[in-house]
């Protein structure tokens, strides 16, 4: 589960100073409002302390809808109003452990649509996709296999060095633009040519034959 504290301006702050939910949902925090993402139950709980400002309550509701939309989660939003009077479904979560780091979010829907557009666009013969830049993020190609089918997708690059990065000479760059705005930059590299195994075997056999012929002479 992920735990966030809600503020009147709609901002959410990830809470990391607790191991269990009951370490936070207690008498010390009656003036606060928390958003709990229960991933196992596919639900988002809004806990409202009895002394919390009304602004926090409505701000948390908006923030809950926003984070569910941004993460593309199909979660039900539920409310636990008050301390000690929460629904039994919420109380059953009090002994559950909390994440110490935020769950990594996937790219927004508009980024996914652009990635799919790039992947549908044919590449020149003899080239393959290596990476792309969309916005301020770099994505690299990842091969996935599911149900016996192999597909290529773009996954976020977790490491980008600081400073100036010179690309290899064999990189080919192409730009995707729309209405005068650059939407994405894609990087292509040549496909490595590998000799056919049967050809290599023939060359090896021919070489051995030549050596034996020289010995006989």
C-alpha cells in the first residue's frame, strides 16, 4: 500500500516514516487527511480525521481522481470519515505494511499513444529501432514475449548521464512533428549482419580440404 498526506492546495506528500498503516491512523493525526492506495484490493481510501479542515477533504478527493487517472488505475474511491468509526473493510487494513518508496508510475496515456505511433511507423531497410526521446524522457526498445508472441515496446531509460552525450556515428536520427511542434525524436541503428551458419561450415570444410591437399602434395 502507498500512503499520501493531502494538503488544502491539492498536493500529495508520500509518507515513508511508518511501517504499518496503524502507525499513522491514530490520535496524533486527527487533523489530517490521508490517501491510501490499496493495490491488492484495487481501491483508494480517503481517511478524514475528525479535526481536519474541509478544504483538505475536497482537495484529497480531487487528488485521488488525478492520481488514479495519471496511473491509469481502475480503482474504486472509498471514504473513511472519523477515527474509530471507519468501515470494517478499512480497519482490516490497519495492520498492513506500507511501501517505503512510491510505486513507479507508467508514462501518461498521450505518451503511450505516441510510442505506439512510432512503433507502427516502418523503419528503413537494414535498420532497427534503438531508442526515442519524448518530452524530457528517453525510452529504449524492449522485447517482450507473451502467449507465444514476441513484441517490441518502448521502456523508460533509468540511466541518462549528465553533460554532453555524443552519439555513435552509425546512429540515424528522425524527427516526428505535428503542426510545427516536435513530438518525438527516434534513433535507429544498422542491423548487424551475421554470416549464415551453413556458409561458415562450408568455408571451414573447404579450408580443411585445402590443408589436407597441401599435405598430400
